[in-house]
């Protein structure tokens, strides 16, 4: 179900032209059950659709009580849109915006199309209109998407318009321009724009209609992603994070306890005098930097006994780990003098 509102507070920007031709596009090209709601007092879009045969778009001529209060207008418009939306695939509403309308009327639609001319006066009016209802398009819930259409564009005005939109302080979707031509005015109540002999005019409007279809896809994908985020319960998310933290903390504490137990076991095995010296040295080498004890002698050549093993281990632990391990080599007494020192016979 797609609901589109074509509106602007300025007259003569092409609201009725876009509404009538866009409705005919969805009915004939996309084969959707399309209904046009004509809120405009001039009823130009409904006249255009009813004049061209065969008529494939359902037209509903709606009259809002403009002399009533703002709440009454809001209730009446919502009642009409909700009633027609039940029996249609696409609903397109043509409305000239007045200051007495409430901004909440925009929330009943998926796309809000704002046609505008490319002159400076029209751009300023469009900016003021969008800024006044900016909260609707920036709400965190299922808000409509704002679509700006450069209408009745001539020559290179489309390029200048694109550069001018960079100063807008709000986000929106910009469609390809709808060109201006005398053939567009002649087509009123005779034929639709994409059936005109003017190929440039017909192609420009077909490109615009294709962009609206793509914009609708983007809008519904955004709503689907927002619904997934909203559907997640915040309490469950908080609970999951707390459980994850506790599991990681428990694993870390268990790992630290295991490491401490391993170190304590190794120390007990090294200090235990009941084990042979070789076993003590092997367990010690597994937990400390490598240091060759030169079998059973120290660097000075003193024999290492079982009684002073613990002292040797303690002294070795005080050795800095950052230093390179030293391999000590025991010097042996030379039993014979070298030949060059021996006395030679004459």
C-alpha cells in the first residue's frame, strides 16, 4: 500500500499535472488499483482524468471544511484517506496547502511530493514550507519521505537547481526534472504526458515516474529497518550485555586461578627436597628463563649439593628476565704444557 501526497502552498507549480499523470502511470504501467483524491478547490487533476478515456483511475472528489477548526480538518482528511486506502493499492492526493492545516496531516502518507519551480522566489517558498514541517520528516518513528520535484524546467535550469538545493538545511529526495513545454498545456484533458508526441517531455515524465517508484522502495526499506530496531526490546538487549560481561569475567577469573595454581605447583616441586636434582632442574627450567648450571658445578667451579639447591633457585629468580641467558663453561686444568712452552733440546 502506497500513499502519496502532492502538495505545495504555491499555485501554478504543476501539482495537478503531476497528480493526474502519476496516477495514470501507476494504473496503466504498474497495473495497480489507483485512486486519486482531489482536495484542490479547482479540481484540475480530477477533470483531467475523467476527460481522457478509457478511465483507469478511480477519482474521489473531496471537499474539506476550510471554515472549520484545525482539528476538524485533520479528522476529516484522515477519515477520507483511511477509507479509500482499504480498497486501493496506490492513493494519490492532490492538495493545495493552507496555513490552517495541521502538520500531522503529512503523517498519513508515505511520500510527500513538493513540486517547485526553479526561480529564486519559488526556492525560498519551498525552503520555508519544508522548514516549517521539518519535525514531521525528522521524527524517529514511521515518518514520511520528503520528495522535491523540479517542475516546469527549461534548458539548463535543472543543473542550477541542483546546485541551489545544497543550501537546504533539511534532507530530502530529489527527482529528475519535469520539463516545461507548450505541449504539456495542450495535453490538459486530452491526453497524458507520456503519450505526447513531444518525446523529450514524455521521457522526462517517465523518468520522473520511475524515480517515484524507486523512492517508494527506498522508503519502505527504511521503514523495515526502523521496525527491526524498534522491535528489539531494550531490556533484553541490556540483559544480554550483562550476561556477556559476566561470562567473560568468569572465564578471566578462572584462567587467573588456573595460572596461579600452576605456578604454585611448580614452586612446590622445585623446593621439595624429596625429588631428585634432575627433576628439580627440569621443573625449574619450564617456569624460568633458560640458564645452564653446567651440570653439577657453578661458574666458580664449586660443586652444587642438594642442600643448597633451593638457594641456587632463589638466587636465579632474582636474575633479570630481560638479560640474555648466559651459558657457563667449566675450565679444565691443563695436564700438559703446550708444545711452544715446553723446553726443546738443542
